[in-house]
């Protein structure tokens, strides 16, 4: 699967919006959650 330019723009935008956020109870950046969800969606053809 080839990712679109629109996907790349959305990823950059989300990274900028959530740059200062971390996951509750950890020091893991919040964007890691978004990337995990995106990977599951891509795996199933989303």
C-alpha cells in the first residue's frame, strides 16, 4: 500500500498538534497512540 500525500499531511498536522502531550501515567509522547491506531487501520485496509 502506498500512503497518500494527504495521509502524510495529516500525520505532520497531528504531530504538530500533539507535540507537547504525553500519555497518562508515562513519559511516552501521545503521538505514539495515534501512530498505533493508524497502523492497525492500515493493516486492515483503512
